[in-house]
C-alpha cells in the first residue's frame, strides 16, 4: 500500500462525500447552513480522518484513534441523513 488512496475505506468514504455534498445542496434554503452544513462537514470529516490517520500510521495508536474518529463522523453523517429523509421525504439521494 503506497497511498491512502489504495485503502478501500478511503474510496468508500470519498464516494460518500461526493454523494452527500450535492445532495445537501438540494435542501430548502433555510437548511443549507444548518442541517446541510452539518451533513457536509461530517461526511468530509469521515474521509479526512482516514487520510490523517494514514499519515500517522507509523504510530499505530494514532492511526487507530483517527479511524475511530472517522467511524464516529460516519455515524454522525448517518444520523443527519436519517433526519433529512424524515423531514424531507421528497428528496432522493442516488446511492
């Protein structure tokens, strides 16, 4: 493995970000900077924590710590998506 880009989890998290970002922009205007912003930031954080953890992989405990952060951000992203699907069922995300 020569790069974090070789990690399957990186590829999945990057795909998540690329799907959730434009989806969040479909929210009503008053939600763009509330729930939409939280969704964009949490999905970005999943990916970013994987990259940062990979950068610290020489220290196994740091790598694991950042993967745990990524998992927590993924749970946060899932929660935001659940809220959006309940509040705005007319929106659809292509997954």
